[in-house]
C-alpha cells in the first residue's frame, strides 16, 4: 500500500509540474523586436558605420574610364575611384533614413522579383563611411535595370525591392532618376 501511495504522489507531482510549466509559458508576453534589433540580429557587417550618403549622377557607363569601367573597383584606399565631379547630388542620411535603409538592405523579400535585366546604367550609389569619414562600403545601383555593384562586405545584402529603394532615395531628397537622363 505504501508503494502505491508513493507512486501516486510522484505522478501527481510530475503532472503538476508539467501543468505549471505550460501555464507559465502561456503567460509569457510576445515581445516584437525593434528594427534595430533585427538589423543587429542579421549582423550588419559595417561595425564602424558613422555616416551614409546617397549619390546620383548621369549613367556612369557613358563617362567613366572606357577601358575598365565594368571591372574596376569603385572605391580604392577608402576613396571613390571615379571622377567625383560628375556627381550631381549628394545627400547625407539622417538617423531615421539610415535605419530605414539598413532595414531595407537586410530584408530578403524581393530577391526573386528583382531579376536583373540586360542593361547596366548606374546612376545612384550608397556610400557607407566610418568615424574618420573613410568609405568602408558601397552599393552602386541601376534602378531601371535592377542591377548593382557592391563592396565585398555587402555581398549578402541585396534582397531589397528596387521600388522601395527608389522611394527611399526620393524621401532623402534625391531628384535625379532615369527619366531625367539628358
């Protein structure tokens, strides 16, 4: 009889413990992560990021160095490696737009939707700078062709929607786009 009582007591304790664990997990509130936490979770590669700039210029393939315009590095020794006098607009992003850009670059929702076309006429560039104002990353975009070139440290950050990227450029104050080509 003592053995039966002992077994019943153990079974009751085990079932109460399971029920208590279940009810405590049901009461745990669902906490949504902020956009900054999502970006950190994706582990954005530019740790020393201080400033982000948007540039616009006429189709770089028309005026840049003819020999190697498709293959040359666009940034060398932390500086632009093309004629920066061709830049028509330069806008430094505020913290809200900077966060919005990083969120946009960290998403993967448009990867299949944005297949590149058979052209590349880049007119926009995103430049990432560190505390010393050195260029530590870039992404050059052709919004009409859905093409881009980028620094190696940003290779996995291209699942953004080009339409959203264009809207962000407009929101930042960039006015020069493909339809403005002379």
